[in-house]
């Protein structure tokens, strides 16, 4: 896909993989709209770059972000959902009533995608941790299952890959695409907050994201870095997709039966 002239939204752009990707996209697209939680843009001022601040722990903030983006861009060509947080040290419930990691990494991402009119190409940044994750739709808050930061993070990414696969199934007869990508094991604050391992430079992951962003005719693909791969089989199971979709619909409409125990 030719990126010149495209309007691209990139979330989580102020550090790590997002910042490295923003640096690589600047000047290559028509309009680059960045999101983050820092007070100011991570890039030097440019006429073709805009920056908006929003905290994804709040669905109201996501709605406000979508409104500001739609205020400067009538159509979004590519949405890169990169914003994510590590699981906090202790189980934390957001104002929405959901576990904070699930809220930030999954619900906020789905909400923004829908509020932006589900752009032509959706790239959801996932994680290889989803491959070994499990997710109980009746206990996404991990009230009954043992909470651990890595567990919360992995289940949020399993939810994101599952929703990507489900959404892709609805796009089969359109020109739109939805894909997910594990960008690599990368040395970022997010990685080190949960795992005592080293990783690649964020520029390595940015290269993988640029490759996937520029692909086409790949609807529904899960990428392991830049290579198509099989996702967790749970993500492609119709029954699980339906259960997660029903939970998501209820959550985004303000009601989530069985998911709000604290």
C-alpha cells in the first residue's frame, strides 16, 4: 500500500514502539495524528502532524479523543492501535468497572475504532503473550482467577486478537482490512514492568509495524513481527468470538453482566 497522502492515526505514540513508529511515519503520510498521555507531542512541530492527549483508562476520554480526531480528519485511512499499558502490580478496577489492563488495552481500543467509523485499514498491535493466554468472559476482571500483571496483559491481548479476527470476518466482502501484529520482544518500559528479560530496540518493532501498515489484501492476518502466523486458536473460535463480542457490546453500552465483580 502506498502511504503518501494517507491519513494515519497512531495511538500510544509518545514512547517505546509508538514513538519509534511515529518518527518513521512523519513525512511519509499525508496527515499523521498521534495520541498519547503526555502533555505535548513527541515530535517537533510539523504542519502534517497533530497530537491529542487522552487517558485510555477512561471511556469518556476515548470518546473525546475520537471527537477531536474527527474534527480535523473527515476520513481515516489507517488506524494503528498501539496504545497499551502493562498489568499493574495489583488488580485495579477502572472507573468503567473493568480491570484496568483490559479496559485500557482492549475496550478503549475497540471503542476508538468504532467511534472513528472503523477506518479502511486497522492494525491492532498485539503480543505473542496472547498465544498462551486464556480469557474467561465471565471473569475478565480476574476476581476469581489469580491475578498477575502478565496474566492481565496477556488476556487483554488475546481479547484484541480475537476481536480483530471477528471484525475481519465482517469485512470479507469489502475493501477494508483488519489485522493484528506482534511487533517483537522490545526493550520498553512496558516490557520491563512485567518481565525480567531483554529485548530488541524499539526501531526494530517500528520496522515490523511499518511493514504491516503498508501491506494490503491480508484481511484477518495475524503477524509474528513481519511474517503471517497462526494466532491462538481461541481467537478464531466462533463461540468465543460471540461471547467476547456480547461482553464488549454490553461494556461499551455501559452494562456488563458478570464482568464487574470487584
